[in-house]
């Protein structure tokens, strides 16, 4: 048995650059159409929950439009590069120059290096690492030297002249992705306010749009402030998720070559999204990474685990049963059983019955009439523990019980 059920762990990495596998084609097309419909420059707030895939969707929209050879330029600015938030404006203008025009950026670096402005030199060194310049040749913008000599208040105004000079030399529409500005507090709000003022007053004959992903929680906390500095608002709807392609690409073929097992995994993952508001693509990927790690340990310890059950128990650690914060896993451990009436017992019952899907259109989600007892493996009547107690869910005959038996599952899953 392989000790990993994950085929491509890069697809589980926490980065928006990863290929979309959540069947978001309709959302990508809709978002792209929305960008086309914007007829003037401004900041576009994209509101959604933490980890729901806002940045991934934006990245996929960008890649789609690049593939379609749209007449536009894309610039990315990550506010999280500046922990103290003091250098947001300097960082923005330099990053903009770095991605738009190599000559502008190199000229700025030479002038600042010559003045030995240590703080700004450090900033430029951060931005210089791995330079990737796509649109050189727009010309040298003057007054960079003066820009970094002036007071912070004066710089706010002068950045408009610098940006306007760069932008006016471009013949294409410009889209700017501004990441993590919602985690920059009041400095981030001030940044957006000034950017909006620039958009409202700059005179250009092309579209200039800043796309700003913002977490629901941050937006609601400072809604009035955000509304003042955003020209457009759109809410991210991450519903009706389909995970068939995701499972095909991420899971090892030998684990899902049985159509029944594949369908069971897809069904379980999709139902967790529909029933639990806390479930996001980010959390899904994290849980699968951890489940695969535990699966490796179980295989290395010769327990011959069922990867489906390992996944089920790992998910139970992150989903809460009550508002008090009790997680299902802790309840199962305390009661020494997987009680009926939840997604986990229903999934174990699905595996036991060999059903293709967790959900039945006519019956809903069938549940067992018995709890699943967590049983310790041991030798029975000359049989080895593995022979007597399988790794998947099973029915145990017991003529002394009212039900003439009970459902069981090995308790080693609780130890990982």
C-alpha cells in the first residue's frame, strides 16, 4: 500500500497561483465580464470570507484574459511585504514602476543608492528580488530623487505625478491587484483613500482599475471607511461547489480508480461545504494535507488504514458540533464512539453499505440507526488483529445485544 493518497501536493499549496480545480469557470467568466463593463477608472472591492478563494479567482481571471490576449497590463501589489505599513506608498510606486518599466525602476534605485537612504534601499532590495519586468521602454520618470527627499505629506501628492507619468505612456488598460490591504489597518484605508482621489482626478484616456480583495470580517468592521474609498463593490459567492475535478487531479489514481470510492470522497467533501459555513477551499486543502500526513504514519505503522476513514476523522477535528466550540473529534474521543446524526457517522455508514454517494435526492442523507463503537484491535480466535478488525467500518455480530450486533470502527484513527 502506498503511504500517500495525494498525487500532486502542489495543488494543495496555499497560493492563488495554483491552478483552479473548483469548477469556477462560470464565476471566472462572470468576473471577467464585470471588468469589461466597468467604463471608468476606479477601485473595485471584491468582498468574501477568509480563505474562500477570492485571490485564486482573480488570478484565474487574469490568466484567462492574458490567454485571450486582451489589450491590457496587469500589475500586482502585496501590502503584506511592508510589516510596519510605513512604506506602502513608496512601495506601491516602486512596485508599479518595477513591473511596468525597467528603466524607471533602475533609475530610482541608482539615485536612492547614491544618497545612502538605508530604509528606502532596503525597500528597493525587497522589491528587486526576482525582478520580472514585462513592459520595458516607457521612458525615465524624473523627480524620483526629489520624491524620496520630501516629507510624507508631500509624497502623497507627488506620487500622483509619478504614477500619472508612467500611466500616460502606456497604450493599454491597466488592472492593479492590491492584496492584503485589508490587513493593513488605518494605513491601508489611507492608501485606498488616496488612490481613489488619484483615480477621480487623473486625466487619462484608458481604463485604470484597482482590484482589492477584502475579507468579509474586515469589510464589516470598517464598512463606512471602505465605502468612501471604493468606486465599486462586488460580493464573492462561493456556493454550489463541485469537487470531481479536484479529486481527480489531487488524489493518487490507485485510491480512486474504483468509481465508488471516488464518488464517496467527492460526495463527502461537497456535503461538508454545503453544511458547514466554516469550510473554505483553504481549510479543505489544509485538512487534506494533514490527513495525508497522518495516513503516511498509519501505513508506516502497518495499520493498513482506509484513506476515506482517515479523511473523515481528520475533518472531524475542524468542524464544531456546538456553539461552545466542541469539535466532533473530541466528542467521539470522549464517548468512545461516533454517534449518529452527523456527517461523519453518515459517511461511515455510506462506506459500510457500499453506496455511491452520501446524498440521495429522494431520501436526503441516510443515517445509521446505530452508533459506531471505537474498538481496539486485538487477536481473536487465532486471527490476527488486522483479520479480526478491518480498517473500514463494519458490522459486528453480537447475539446478546438487542440489535443482534453493532457497528464498529478501529480506534487507532483517534491516535493520529
